[in-house]
């Protein structure tokens, strides 16, 4: 289910103070990166990812990350991406 504007705004507020947990390197979006992001999403639900210079644009990389992990792209600000994937059980974001 896609997020609406109010939900995105609430997630951006929570995510503002987070540090990037995964960094996408020169190789771009690889299977290893997607695996690390999937694991981080399972653990935290809302994560920041830093995109360094690599093949393609940052918009393409952000879209690939969201599609590859089945998550929602909450925000792309500069080279930092905020991703959200709600857990089925024990979610911290049941109000969304």
C-alpha cells in the first residue's frame, strides 16, 4: 500500500535523526547491497541509505533500492535515501 502525504511527513520527521546504515558504493545497486538493506529493513523498518557516485543517477539508484527490497521510498534528499518497510508483526509504526 503506497504511503500518503501525511504518513510520509511523519516518517520524514522520525527519520531526520537517523544515521545511514548502508552505503551504496561505486558498483551501484548490487545483490549484496540489496541483501544488507533488506536485513536492515527487517530489523529497523525505517532506514537511511547513502548513495555514493556510481553508475546511473541517484534517482535511478533510489528507485532500484525501493523496488529491489519491496520498500517504500519516503524521501530522496541529496544523496541520502529514506526507505520504509512495515513489518507484519510487532511493527513500531502500527499507527500508519
